[in-house]
């Protein structure tokens, strides 16, 4: 099952897409796809209504698709989580997950423009598997418990300004939390439809030229470990988003490869999770 939000920014309506690609409104069940919806077992209610055939059909042709989760409480990111990406950036392979946070307001729709901040010379791309939390997780006893708290998965572009990130501060926040720096979606796909999250191909191109082509099987720390690990240090709440790292192929790790410039178009895809596309504009 795929959940999505349709409409102009701030006025999105919730919807569901079935296995045949048909879209149905779920505004009769919830006002939005957010933490409260996920915490109240809203996905189960939508699944039941979809099975009963009682949801009204929705024509979304020509309409904007927003981020599939509204107002995440936090966006937690894992850095250097693919061995080839760590190697290309000259960083040691981490013994423990590298954790940082992005401002949740960076989350925008999968086809929205991304704004390159003023003074930017090194805006970079990162295709990532995003995990969306559906139940509170605190001090999980074992990585095997992670499956019970995951609502679903989505594509994330963890856009980064490398000069801000690596040269302006000892923390990464400045280069990670710029406006619009986390396109998410197009869908929140439930775990039963995704299958094994450690067997998904990830791809990214810039103006049609392939830059990243990886697979989640090559994560250093898998999804279950990441969710378990984070729960030992912070409470994960419904609607929180976890970006799980990016494979090799970012501009930072490719000498001579240009960083993004105004007018560049980035396209991302992950097996079973759809495709997103952004054109980059100067702020």
C-alpha cells in the first residue's frame, strides 16, 4: 500500500494508491498523514477501508504531490553508511553509526524545486532510503524489534551544501538544514509491499547522467540496527523520518565532477518506492 498527499503546499489532502495504481481519497478517515495518524493505527484503518471498496476514487492528474508525511517531528540522518561512500570521501569506515539531525522544515515534495542557498558553491545530491516511524520506540531490546515500529519507507534526497557542512563549522548542520534540502516521496510505502529493505537498488542522475547506482544490501548498518541504535539515545516518535545514508557517487567524492548549478535537474529512484525529480534554483 502506498500513502501520499496531494495539493498545494500546506493544503495537501491524504490519499492511498492501490496495487493497480488507482488513487483514492482518505480524507474521510484522517485529516492528514502525520504522527497522530500513524500512532492511531491509521494505516490499518486505511487498509481495511481499501479492502471494503468504500473509498472514493481520486483523479490526481496534473496535481502536485507533497511529501508523504506531514510535519515530521525530527529528521535523523546516518552519515557514511555505505562503505564505498566513506571511501570516496576519504573518511574512515565508522565503527558506530554517524548520527546527525536535519531541520524537519527542510522536508518538501518529491517534485518541488530545491533552493540553493545564497553563497553556495558546493550543493550536492544524496539518494537515500528513508524510514518513517509508526510507533514510539525507546530502548528497543533488540534490532529484531525495529520492524514493529516502522510505518514504511520512502525516497529521500539528503541535499547537502558541502562548503557549509565541512568548512564553516565543526558540526554538519549548516550544510544540511538549508531550506528545501530534503525532498521526500512520492509515497510512503508500507513494509509488506517493500519486502526486504536490504535488497533495494538506489539510483540518481543529474541532467540525465548517472551519478549514483547502489543497493541497500551494501549498508554498513542495516535498517533494523539503525532504528534499534537510535532508540538507545533518543525517543523515536510516529512521523519521525530516518535517512539511512547514501552510496558512492556524490560530487564530493568525484574529483572533477561539478556541483549543482541553477537549472540542473536531479532524478532519484529506489526499487518499489517510485521516482522523484527536482530542478535546482538559486534562492
